[in-house]
């Protein structure tokens, strides 16, 4: 197979899968569900990106492209729009 020399990172959206920040029941209370927003998800992805780049010694100048389909595609587009210094492009 071919390689493109890329590092792929696919973080899990909070409140999905095993990512329940307040546990399986309290995550969905009225008080805590406010953290399940597009803005919070985007901020999570940027924080994770910065953390991973630091952990693996990846230069901050290395270009990053967000990608996804359906809802993740929307998030990819929003990342490019709202965080242009972190994402050089988006494929949705």
C-alpha cells in the first residue's frame, strides 16, 4: 500500500461512545447537556490537536487538514472557518 507520510488523528466527540464527561447518567442532565454543543466540540478538537502536536513533537507549523462526512463534515468545515490558524483546509 501507499503511504502519504501523514499523521491521522480522529478524536471522539464528547458525549459519544465512551466519552461521557460526567458519567453515563449525569452527562445528560439539564445542567450538563449545555456542554454538548458545536462550539464545545470545536474547542475540544483544537485543544486535542495542540496536545497531540506537543506530545509527539510535531511542529506547530505543520499543516493540518480537517475531514469528515455528514455531521463530522460540518465540524471539519467549521474548524477551518473558526480556527484558520490551526487548519489549512477541510474536506467535507
